[in-house]
C-alpha cells in the first residue's frame, strides 16, 4: 500500500541543457545526465523502468538481466510448461528506442558493486558507473537440505531455464514427485500431469497452500487436484532421495524418495517447489544492510541513499513479500521517489488473487490459524453444489481478512473494503450468510457508484476517482484509459470494471436508460398503494340484517366458504411472494430474467391487496389480527414504494436513485420477516382455538 502525499516545494534551478520536461509529473525539472542502473529484468525491474520512463522519457537507464533471454513474465512459466501459452506470449516488451533513446538493455551477470565509487563490475570484468542503483534481483528457489538432492533428475522450478529442462525431461519421465504444496508446487504438478506423466505431490504442512487457505478451502482444493489424477500427500515431506548409478560414470539418477513417515515412492524425477530465498548476496558483499532481505526505508532506499531495492529481494519493516503485486507497488514508488516525488512505501497488504489448477482462489489478510481475541467475528458461506466457499474475518466491525474458493463477483469491492478498512454492518453479514454476497448485486458491480477513493485496479493502486478524472479529460476507451493510467495492464482482472466506467461516462450526456419493465412496475406499485389506502380509510362493510338483502360483496367476505377460499388464496400468494423474494438473494436464474420477475412480484403485491379486501371486508381486526393486518399492509406499502423508485429511477440522479432504492428495498425486507410467524399464529387461532 502506498501513500502519494505530494506537496509543492522549491526546486533547484539547473542548467537548461540538463533539464527535461516531465509531462507525467507536472513538468518537474529532472537531470537527464543521471545514470540509473537496474539489476534484474524480471517483472518488477521492468515495471520500474516503465514507471521511470513515463515520468522521465529521456532518462539514462541501463537494465541488466543475467538470463540469455528477453525479459519475461515468470508468473506464466507453469502455463508455458503445460503448453497453454507460447514462448512469445510471456515476453515483456522493452521500451521503444525512438521514444526512449537513452535506455539500454544488457545481458550480464553483475559480480560486484562499489558503493563508494558508484561502480559495478560484471562477470567479464566490464565496469559500469551509476548515480542511482536499483536492486531488483528477486529470489531463487529454496533447495532443502535433503540427502540425495544434488543429483541428476532433481530440478527446481523458478526460471525459464528450469522450465526448458523440465519440458525436455518430462518426455521420458514416468513418475514425478513434486515437493511443496504451495502455489508453485500445485501449478508445476498440474502442468506435468497434463503431459501424461504420473505425478505425486508431497506437502510438509497439514494442508495445501497452508499460508493462504483454511482447512475447508484447502480440502476443496485437494479434491480438485486429486480429480486431475494427482496423488496428494499432506502432513509429510521428503526425507531422502534415492538414486542408482547411470551409464555415465560418476553420475546418479533418481529412483525414488522416502517420506517422513517411511513411505517409499518409486519415481525418476523430483521437482523442488519448497519456497524461495531472496537474492541478497550481492548486496551483502557490497556492505549494504541485509537481514532476510535487503533492508530498505519508506523511500525504498538501502543503507546507501543512492541505492534502492524493490521486489522479492527487499525487506521493509521486517517484512519480505513473495508475491508480485507488492513488488510492482514498490517499483512505482521507487520511480516516483527517484523522479523527485514524495511517495512513501508503507507496506503492502497480503492479497493473493490466484488461479490454481484451473480454479480461482482468493486470499487476503488474516484468514488462517486465527488467534482468538475479543470483538473478532468469522462468517462463512458455502455452496457445495457449485463448489463455492467464502470466508470473512472482522475485528470490531472492520474487514481484516477474506478468503474464497471459486468465483466471487464481489471480489474487487471486497478487496477495496479490506484495503480501506471499511465497516461492514450486521445486516450485510446476514446477507452474506444467506447469499454469499455483502452488497446488493447491482451496487457491488456498478463501479461508477463506488467512492472516489475506492481502488479499482489493485495491481497499480488506481482509484475510481483517478479513472473518472481521465475519462472526463478525453479518454474514450478502455485501451486509452489503460495507456494513461496503467490500470488493467498487469493481471487484467479489472478490465470489466474499466469497461463499465467507460460506458457509464460515454452515456452521461444522453438520456438515462430506463429499467426494463419500468412501466408495469410503476403502475402496479401505484395501484398497490391506492388499494392499501382504500383498505385503511374505507369504512368497514356492515353485516346485513337478512340474507335476502345480502349483497355480492358481503356474500364473499362474510361467507364461511368464500372466506376460506380468499384466505387460502391470500396465503398461497404470500408464500409465492416470499419464495420469489429469494430470486435475487440466492441468484436463482431458473426463475427467469430479473426484470420479468420484478414485474410479476409487483403485480402479485397488487393482487394480494385486492384479495385481502375481499377477505376482510375492510375490517382491520383487533389484537393479533390487527397486528397481522398492519404488518401485511406495511409489507405491501414499502414494497410498492421500492417499485415506484425502480420505475422512476431514470428520472432521478444516479446516486439518489441508488440510495432511495436501497433504503425502501431494505425496509420492505425488514418488515417482511414477522409475516410468516403472524400468518401461522392467525391460522392456528382460527382452526385450533
């Protein structure tokens, strides 16, 4: 999470030949002669370069990569291994040399840094100088201390070379053991299993992805993994890797492994996915302060103020992150700081949006191994038929953790509430327990109604207000909006929200779109209110002195047979209405399109009032019957008001329409709750007492 509190300050006046105009940062003067060196060409290093060149197009940048490839997206390596994407698909594009003539990409392994002389040397002895140095050296695969780990047939899975070795190996492999049940291990197992290879996954923890998932979600994931034909062993680990002499003297080949519990598993290949270790050796040798990572301050500076560290290699306030999003945040902030900005890095929220073995998994904040404490609430929702599981953790009403297995349409809004520490109210928790959603469907998905500070693009920390600003200044498409703000350029999950904002903005000057079926909804609502008023204020019908003078209306409301007919008709209509009210809450698509359901629901309310008139003869009753009548009329009236707002919403401002609509809808739902109990008491009083 970052904070960009920028204030105007006096700037040093420099020679015009050393100044470039920074259009992206309000024309702040910057020296074009500064030499900026970036060690590491992964996604984080590439993001830093892009962010800095956006601010300073003529910046003199040297980017060093130690792999003999064009920079690539390592997040896509498992998809590459599985054959789902091609090598070209994972390449990261280098800056345009015409727009950024001072950018240079070099493939070289840096062996030493002299922070006093501000120079660095590569493996060939070539020296380079810098004014600002950025470590984006990332992390490498952790190789556990297992007997037999250093032999042919044992692989790590971290970079493109590992992927190429595995791809060549798997053609002849019969049985692969994957060590590690985290994201990387699961993705490696899935990719290898798709190549018709027998795969066993061994996880030392008690469950898969034990840092992101609780027991329920992990069990669902385990079932999904096993359905792919992968054997899963948890609460164990590999104690030894066995081998036999190959034809080539002095080399061994894998023949099997032994787990902690003594099970021997025959295999010919072992893939280690047991975590990562930050690459800090170069920084340590350069006399920079290191702990688990390269120690940085809120400006992402190391112990040497001319040297910065970002991504998996850095440690901020005792925390290192093994996810890509925090590194991307750090890259943007470091670029702003180096450009003269005043952004501060305050740490990143632990948010994981993953697709694991074909299933979407979300985890943020505190969701696993929770410590009991006062005012902490845990609420869960599970739909076993659809394979959905969602969990929310609150502390004093604030969302501090969220977990989901399967699709979650509200995820962007959930993540924004988590990041901003928004209060969640009791009725929202009740809605979540019943439906798996915290907000009404249209409210949670309509990004144009979100607060201006709400974050839409989580990867780049782009708010709704910032996006709306760019739309108001000329952006007319998702592509233009992405180009101007960077939103949707990382994972792309926010692009539907961007489309919604673009559509909303382009239609502002046009007439508001009417709700489908708005006319019958409005008519039915008005008629229901009029009938309810008639029932309340019309004088009670009197009983005739003789059956010979009895009119048709009295023959219905005062006749035992017809009273039962109207009574049970009213009961049936009420039950249908209650069932229909679940259409939206439980997303029952089998009930037809929502607009048609809403129209029918409104007409049903109008018919209920009419039948109620024939059942009571305008008598409001006494005691329990009177209470039932008041409740029934309140349900009808509030429902009619909600329907009227729907019918007239195109005439109201967007914010007013949504707020009024929400208020009347929730009041309608609230007064409906006592109705079933009162109906049951009425029936019992008539037939049993």
